[in-house]
């Protein structure tokens, strides 16, 4: 058994009046595709926020590749090899799709701060076209991000995350707001990226079709606590999971 | 094309304009660059500062305070730029811990504090009287006291300032500033240490603001408290809004219009502030993206007119 890439131990996080996470511990082995599921408000997005440095937890430890990163700001977590796509896609609205991805590529290459050279001559530009092609955004390259459809915006977020060349990729409901065709394409894209790049992927989804199509292992979150973790077959068979979440969903 | 025409125009202006008007137009140029420095901060970094007059004033007072040393003008200008940059680095490192409106209030507070200091240290700042008798001296045998030579002296420094701003805009650093402007929190998730970039932008704006202030003090021949007053922080914001806050040349165009209107109105009426305010209102209401959006609007209007003409039934030639 190899060292887990991500390790959470005893994480608790509260918002004013809401205990969002309680004593959450989990390990994600390097190279795994892990899904986190649970009903609305279970704490999935909060968990991603704690992992990626958005919310420092009140208690507990976050480790990436054996390094304690608890309380680190997001930009440091990213530089250590993390990338995140948000549940409600957050892109840079006044910039074009191309410029969104270029910003991420330059941040990854460490060229962002150079003020003495022209952006038009930055070597990373070649990679931008590749990423746009991979995520099917090439034809939208010059479109301002503000006018993208929800599905395209989600894809742009994936392109941005990939530009950061992460070891751990966090996808918060990557297919939310997508049509069935777009969802299918995105599932294939995630599968392909995961296989080809040796990424470790953690994703949340309410679409169980997506979850069971992709996940190697599933963690179920309920009211801020981990209910269980197991293979898709195990999770499908568990009565308590059905009760809190899967109850009325076709499996 | 536009750039070449602009450079040629600026180079020949002293040969065609009467000397009496050189002062006015040089003032316009200085404020144009000052407004561009403020727009870097407000329009391209998303940091709304209500206190950039502090840096304009630091530049001006550096010139005034160095007067007894009788240094050559280019040296005092360089020292003014350095003073602006150093103060911006220190002050920025403190006040950039705040964001949004709180940051704006802190910039205003800092500007007003600096203004008050000119009363406290009356002995060296001259208090309400300011520091009169600023001499431009000679450099390499050229007498800068002559308005025409000073025009070219100013032009040289302003060109350096604008050139540097242009490079910043076209560079990865400028690209990253625009990303931060759009969503500073999200920018952190690209691995960008947002605070350092904002500080960098604040220092550049401070340095160029100080350059403008220094050139203005040398132009006016006097340093006064107005050069630190909060209205001087507001003016470049209005100029930028009139011209186009998120465009490179817009704020400069706004400065030209703003100062020209101000000058015309001040000649005709005592209530010029009222009319200036109304002009500003008209712009915000009818041209929200500023003067810089005029060419695009004109193209749109022409395209639409053409489309309408083609759609109309063809008439037989008369
Ligand atoms: N910024 C916030 N401030 C206060 N409370 C919050 C905040 N974000 C989330 N919460 C609350 O914390 C709890 C967990 O929210 P979270 O968004 O993590 O759930 P989730 O599992 O992602 O839900 P969903 O499936 O709807 O996305 C909820 O009760 C939510 O109302
Ligand atoms: Mg969520």
C-alpha cells in the first residue's frame, strides 16, 4: 500500500451557526479516482474548501504527499500540486476563454510576474491551444468568459485546472448544469485525463450515473460526518446509504 | 499609426502653439499620465484608491524639499520617483491587508494624513504658502527655464512613464493583474500570490504618480498644498471614467477633455464645478464605457445604417 497523496485527519469546520464538518478523516491514494457523495448541505464543497486552503479548519490536519498544509493559503496549495474547479464555475468574466487559460499556464510556468516581456511572446502559449482542444473550447477561444453557457464555463474551469498540471484535481460537481450529451462528453474527458496523466481525482456529483461510471472508491458524507467509504458495489448495497441519500434514486 | 501621429504632434506642438498656451497643454499631458497611472490601479488591478494625490504630492514636495540642495532637475525627478515608489511599498504593504471599500477608505485616510502633515511641519513645507521659487536650472547647458525646452524635458519623462505602463499592460504581469481584477479570490486558486501583485501595481502607480507631481511642480514653479488635496485624488478617477477606465489610452483622453472643459468653464462662470459635475453625469449616463468606446460605437452605428440601407427597397436611379 503506497502513501496516500491526500490525507485528512480529524477535520472540523464550522460556519456561524452551522457545524459543516465534524471529525472527518480520509486517505486518498495516489492515482485514485474518488467520489464524494451526500445530500445537499452534507459538507462536500466545504470539504473541498478545506483541502484547497479556502477555509482553514478549526481542528484537524490536511496533508498533501506527506506534507502538512493545514491553513496554507490557496495559492501555496496550488503550487504544491493542487487544482480545483468550483461547483458554481468561477472564471474571469472580462477576459476571453484563451486569456483565462493563458493566465493559468503562466502561473504554472512561473512567468506571471514578468513585466519586461510581451505576453504575446510567452512560450506557454503553445500549451493553451492544446488545452482548449482537449476540452473542446477551441472554437470559443476569443469569446469573453462572461457570455459562456454554464456547461462551457464548467469546461473552461477544467481547462484552467489542467493548465496548472496538478497532482490532485478537485472537481466540485463537474457536470452540473450540463445537457446529457455534454455530461457524457465530460465523463469521457475526466476518464481520459485521469488515465493519461496519472492524476489523482476527487469529485463530487449528484448525478449517480457519473459517480458510478467513474469512481474507483466512494466516500459518503452525511451532515458533515463520513458515513462510510467503499467500492461502488459496496456503496450500492448499503442500507444506510440508501436511507440518507440514494433512497429515491435509480441505481 | 495613431501612435506615430501622436508622437509627431507632441514634438511639433511647441513650434506651432503660442508660448502662452504651452503651460496649459503641458499641464494636460502631465495629468493624462497621472490619470493613466491611477487607471492601472483602479481599472486594471481592481484596487479602488481614493488617495493617489498622496503620490502626486510626494513627487511635488520632493522637488520642493530638495530645492536648497540645488541638484540638477533630472536627479530630483529620479529621486521623486524613488520617493513615490518607496512610500507606496511601505504604505501598500500595510493597507493592502484590507480589501474593497476598506482599502479605499485607508487610501483616503493616508492621503489626508499626508495633507495634514504639511501643516504640522510648516517650517519646511511652508504650510499654506507652499514652497515658491522652484527653479528648473540648466542641464548639459540647456536652460530648462525656457518653456519650450521644458516641454521636451517633460515629454521625455512622460514618454518613459507611458512606455513603462504600456510594457506592464502588454506583459504577463499586466495579464495577471487583469485576472486579479476580475476575481482576486479565484486568482489565488491559480497559484497566484495576489497580495504581491497588488502591491506591485500600487508601487508602479505610486512611482508614476510621483513623476507626474514632480513634473508639475517644476512646471508651476511652486509646490502647494493643493497638490496633496483629496480633490486631486478624485480628478484622475473622473478623467478615467470619462475616457474609459479599462482602456489604456482612455484615461489620457479623459484628462484632455476634463481639463479643457474645466478651463473653459472657469473662464465663463464661477459655478464651473457644477457644470463640470453635470458633464461627468452626462458621460456616465450616455457613454458608460468612456471616450475610448467611441470608435467602436461609430463602427456599430455605420454597420447598422448600412444594413438598414440594404434592407430598404431599391429605388430606381433618378
Ligand atoms: N460560506 C458559508 N457560510 C455559512 N454557511 C455555509 C457556507 N457554505 C456552506 N454553508 C453551510 O454549510 C453546510 C455545508 O455546505 P456545503 O456547501 O459544503 O454542502 P454540499 O455538500 O456541497 O451541498 P450541495 O450538494 O448543495 O452542494 C450547509 O448547511 C451550508 O448551508
Ligand atoms: Mg456543494
